[in-house]
C-alpha cells in the first residue's frame, strides 16, 4: 500500500512539473506589476540579468564565474538606469496631465493625479494587545478586548476631587451664564 502511495506522489510531481513548465514557456512567468512606470524594455533587462545570475549559480569554474559576475554588474547598472528613466518619464507624464487638468479646471482629475503621485497607503497596525501585553490575533478576542476597554472608560469610578452639585450650589451660576439669542439669523450675519 505504501508503495502505491509513493508512486502516486511521484506521478503527481511529474504532472505538476510538466504543467508548470509548459505554462511558463507558453504564457511566460506571471509578473506582479506593482510599479506602473516599469516598461517592457526594463522587464526584458531584468530577465537578462536573471539569466546571467542563473548561469553564475550553475557554473563551477572560478574564471567563468568572475566573467559572468562582471557581466551581471553591467547588466544590473543597465536595469537601474532603465528603471530610473522609466520612472522619470512616468512622473513627467503625470505632471503634464495634472497641469492640463488644472488649466482646464478639472479638479477631480487633478486630485486623482495628485493622489497617485503623493499618497502612499497608510501603514495599518491591526495589533491589539490584552492587558498582559500579549498580541491578540483572533477576531473574537480582539472584539472582546475592545468591549472591555470601552466598558472601563465609560464605567469609571468618580474621582476624589470631582465637582459635585453641593459645590455648585455655593456659586452664583446665573451671573456667569448669558442668554443666547435663538432668533433666525439675519442676512448680514449669514453674509
């Protein structure tokens, strides 16, 4: 029985590898294009740099490795120059679009372009700790901790030096409070 199980696993690995390699050769490797300014030429240079690195890792000869490392360093410089130029072009394009939007008074477009350039997503810290300082990860535990926190805030004990109604009776409160006009506002007040 164990022999059959190992055979099935081996067959599965062979099939998985065949499908993966075929998909990569036909469709290409999937890229996460997080940065919209990177051009296809830059991605091509990145692929070439990656190929050089693979050759470095697979080569045993020290002399050949040194030659490949020199090539890799040069290709890395090309990649960085290309990326920098791509980003500069992208930023200039966005700036030109923003200028045109400002001149034609399209404020929404201007706002969106400014947001694209300036807004980084704020880092969200979702860590909630219990009273002992341990980080809570389960949603139910976090909700219970928030409930406990707000109950403590709302249901506080009265402080020793808080003002009571007996203290207020000795004050002449009527002199301090002035009457506030509740009439409709006049046209002059609105202007």
